[in-house]
């Protein structure tokens, strides 16, 4: 019985010390409050229609590259509007994020890989409004997808989940040496 109490005290001491460290860092101002509670940074928004799939985008590109570009720009502008209205966190995340995307279709006609193309539009829109700094691999981790059917209300539900333990890479400052001119 005595050893169990020692183990329990040891277990509580470890986790209590982590909480105490976070509280101390918050009190001294060395930690951002959003890092201490990453749940506050989770962003959710809804796009109240279905996004164009890969087949629609390819069809527009085959007709004219300008039509394909217009489709992409218009879709990104609409997603950016939905995101700016729905998100309460508008600063760029200081850590890597991943997206949980729930595609709700009106029927089962489109393939999953065609539907997932909407992620490209979502990431570009989030980058354009400044929610994420970049949509590269160092900034955005692999996404999770869910699919369902609702004939009355097709939509896309997006959740941005930060990972504070995976900071984004720091930008390198490139210094160029001046060439010496010999007299």
C-alpha cells in the first residue's frame, strides 16, 4: 500500500509540475496564453455549398485556362469570406496545423478523390486572408476527411487544429558578402 502511495504522489508531482510551469510562464508573461490553451485557437467555419471537384476544374481548364483561373479565384474568394466571418482567430498560426474537413454532399455521385480537391481551394483561401502563413508541408500537416450525404443542406465543415509542439520553421536571413574591390 505504501508503494502505491509513493507512485501516486510521484505521478501527481510530475503532472502538477507541468501545470505549475505553465502557470508560472503565464504569470511572468513569457508564454502566449493561446499556446497554454490551444483549444482557444481551434477555428471552425462552414462553407454552405459544395465545392467544385477535380472534374469540374479540369473541364474549365480544358475550355480555357482563363475559365479555370476564374473558377479558382471565385471559389477562393467565397471561401475566404466564409472563413473570415466564421473564424474568431485571425492571426497566422505560430505552429503547424491540420484540417478536419467534413464534406456533406447532396448525393453519392462524386468520387471521394474528386471531392477532396476542395482542400486546395480551402488552403489557398486561408493563406490569402492570413490565417495560415503558407500551405507547405512545414505549415500544414496531413488533413483528415469525413464524408456524408444530406440532400437538403450540402456543405463543407472545416476545423483548423493547431499543433503547438510542432513550430513552424524560422525564416533564414541570407547575408550576402560584398565583393572586395581590389585597387
